[in-house]
């Protein structure tokens, strides 16, 4: 599934599902399953904030990377309840999900804030996974490309250049997240292609060709094979199926 030399990236987004104990139990099941795989692709898991340290300790020596689900754009200050990229970096976080639709829709995250978070992550050497995607009504109105174009443009407004190793994008149609529904392969490829073209106009063709663009939204071992085979799909951001080791393993194996 390696397209244009891009190394596949599979990310398990554990959302707010697992306590520390369950996070570690899941990892203990997952690590041996993925041990032979990680030379061929990048795999990351994104536990809840209070579990990051324990998961980081358990991942020591393993090839699985640690991701966070959110961050604040300032390094420090009077922001009760928030966590900075600096703090995440200190724990060993290597990637961070930014602008997930649950953050945008349930916690009022704007494109402007998403853009500032992308900058903050990179300032501390953490790779932002910028999430974009249309609501169902926006797709019905034929506005998918326009919405994704805007989210991408504003989300990346603070980024002058990329070599592809310091940025990833996740296209997640909001109506496909956690619903068991997913976009058709033609719809997915159309959006991924548009994202890569937009990246090319911002950063040049060569850089755009090295940025990994993930698909997310009800990715399962059943739905993912056709999706990750698409030319401009370089992996997946997996929610529900990442909570089941055998299913997450099966999705990761598609990336090899
Ligand atoms: P899902 O979630 O796989 O459960 O649809 C994906 C996501 O929210 O990133």
C-alpha cells in the first residue's frame, strides 16, 4: 500500500474510552501482534491524557509511537484544564490529532484555533495530524470540496513549508465517524486527490507527494482494504476498531 514512497501510517484513536488500566491491557495484547509489522509502516496509538505517561513507559523499546488527542496552542499560561505541546513532548508524544470533528463540533474548535494548534505542535517537534471533513448536510449540498479546502487552508495557515515528515492530514467525513457508514472509494479518492493538489499549491509538488493523507471514519478490517489501496490514501485514523486488538492488527496489516 506504499504509494509514491510514502510510509503508511495507522493511528488508533482511543478517544475517552479507556482508563489507564485498560489502556495498558490493550497495549499488552497489541504489542506482540504488531511486533513484526513496524518495520514496514508507522503505527501510533492515542490514549487519553492521564494515560499518556503510563503508555509511554509501556511503549519504551517498542516501535509503536505515542500520539495525543488534543493540545493547547500556548506553551504555558493561565489556561485551566489545557495541556501544551511542550508538556506532551516531555512525555514522549510524537504525534497529535488536531481539529478532530468531535473537538470542532462538541467543543467549539474553530479553524483559527486548529491552525494555532498545528503551529504549536510543530514548534515542539510533534507531528500534527490535521483532521478535515464535511458534515453530512455539507456533502448533500455539494460543498464537500469547498469545506475541506477551507479547513485545510486555515489549518495550515501558519505552516510555511513541510518535507512531509512533520505533517499528516486525516480526511474524516463527519457522517462516517462512529456510524458504520463510510464514503465510497470514489468519494474518498476525490477528496484525497484534492487535498494533495492543495498541498502542492501550498508547498510544491515534491513536498505534497511526501505528506501522508489518512482516511478516517468507520475504518474496519472489512471496509479498509479498498480504501487504503487508493492512490492518495496513506493509512487510516481508526476509532472504534482500534479498541479491539485483533481488528486493529488486521487493519495495520493492510498497510504492509
Ligand atoms: P471511527 O472513528 O473509526 O470509530 O469511526 C474514527 C475517528 O474518530 O477518528
